[in-house]
């Protein structure tokens, strides 16, 4: 069953997909001491190189949240990130296309204009922010992140401590956004919805990489082609382990 799911996910650009679109996300993680852009869900590190053209924008930010150049590049089977200096924060905008389906059937990469019998059509964007260095001040709403998760207060140093997150939609609190606490290690967890002020408080799960996911549907800007815009955002950060 697992091998079948992986095979289906690998066809996302060229055909039909059976997994829910919001199951997949993008995030930043270390690979061989370099920063990579990951496309996947849970332990499934899918083919980001195949989807390289879907990267619309990538930006680094210094400690004052001034933009610095960040460039994705293909390095064999993965996508790495080059920056002119060590960023405090990295962000990416990833356009995953327009998808439709009939009932609970398979998603096809078509709009309702091509698939008039569709009962659901959606435009799909994925966003990610990664904390790469010490934060001297709160992360602001970033202009290119239509959906963004920001930590409220200081990030804990140990797993098991609580952290409040605020989900922003175009810079404003997103009530009812669906949040998963640990996309990498517990992707099938029941989502927790944000409160009216866009916040949710969760226990930090990992003494290492943490990837928090939020999904929020925004209104359509082309009702003839799709019903809404599905926005998926992740926030990635790492808790340091004890000295070796």
C-alpha cells in the first residue's frame, strides 16, 4: 500500500493524483549540512526536482528582516538553496496548479473550464518559512506569504514545552485554519483549528526538526475555473540537541 501511494504521488505533474492535495507541503531542512527545499508529507520525501518549475519565489531575510538573495538550484536528486549570507529566515512560494475532481474521485490537473462535471475545483499554493538563525525580534508578516505561521513569543529550547502559533492570511489572523503539529512524524494527526485571533497553542514535539503545517481556503479569484484557493503553509525550526 505504501509503495502504491508513493507511485501515485510521483505522477502529480503529469496526470492524476489520489491523495488529498493538502497532504503535501514544502519545507526547508538540512541535507548533508546544506539547506534543501523538501516537497512531501511525513517521511515521504518526494521529487522536488521534478517540481522545480513550480517554485515561484524564494527569499532570505537577515536579522532585521531585510531581504537577501536566496536561489534554489538542482543538485542531483534534491533542490538546494544558495544564499549570499547566512539568513535568519527563509521563505518560498510554490504554485501547485489547479485541480478538480468529481465527488470523492481522483483529482485531475484541470480547472472547471476543462472539467465542467467537477464537484470540486481548487487552485493550490504552498508556502513555507524556516527559522535559520536566532530571532532578535518577532517574525513579521512577509509580503510574499499569503498564508504564514508565526511563532508567538520565544521558541522553547526543549521538546515538551508549549508554543503558541499565529496563522496569518494576507497578514491578518486566520480563524479556523487547520493546523498539524508535526507534519514530518505525525502527518495523519487530527488538525487543530485556530481561534478567532488566529492562534493555537501546541506542545513542541521534537528535539530536532519541527515542521508545523496550516491549511486555509481563501476565496476564488476566477470562479469559472475553481471554487477557492487552497493555501498550505509550513513553519520549520530546529531545537538543538545536547552537546556531543
